């Protein structure tokens, strides 16, 4: 199953907040129950990467809590159950 959500890099809401909230909903857990995102990836680097990007072709793929997270510079976050 894949769930997609949108983010706005010019918004006050952090991209990583959208990622964690989406995983929280899929996992049916509170955000506080999830492991820290920084165990999987550097959240500050993710923010800098997409905020400073001048290309809409940028994509980032990583694993978090058993999900494959795909973030792209067009404003889409896709969260998919990983095949493990």
C-alpha cells in the first residue's frame, strides 16, 4: 500500500513532520511511539536539501519504521510498506 501526501517547501511545516505524521497514521501509532527519525536519516539534512534545491528533479528514498519513504522536489511524499 502506498500513501501520498503533499508538502510545501515554503511553508512553516517541516517536510520531516509530514513524513512522520504519515507514517504514524499508517502504523496506527502516535508520533511519540515511533522511533526518532534521525535513527534512519538526518532530518535537518532533508530539510536543507529540499528547501535549497533549485531543481524539481531531486528525489530522496530511505527506510523508516518498515516503510519506504520517497520524497521529491515536486512536493510529493510517498510512504510505502517495505517488502522485508
